[in-house]
C-alpha cells in the first residue's frame, strides 16, 4: 500500500510547470500471486473499511490450509 496522487505520467523537468497538488491523496494497493497481479485505488477515508473487508475475506478462506507440523523435542538421556 502506498500514497497515490492520481498521476500516471512522470514529473516534468525543472523549468516546466508542475502539476497541481491533489486536494486529497488516495491509496494504491497492489497484490500478486504467482503470475497474476491486481491493484486498486481507494480513498484515504475508506482505508480502515477496506482493511476490515480484506481481513474478513482472508479469514474466511483460510479453512483449506494445512497445519504446521510441530517439531518434537528430542529426549536427551542424562547420565546418572
């Protein structure tokens, strides 16, 4: 996630007029899995709402994951 000002072109060189600053910045969110990539732009005020919806989506789809195997402690015999 990073701040996004809505510009897709590079900033102009020195001596040329700069684009106006946006009144409200947006957030650019990117995700990738293997070769597929997705991205979305949301308003600043909607970030918390987006995170809650995203967390619910992730939690709902975690039922098919395999459990991690616990590494058993090796029993060491002490000499008496």
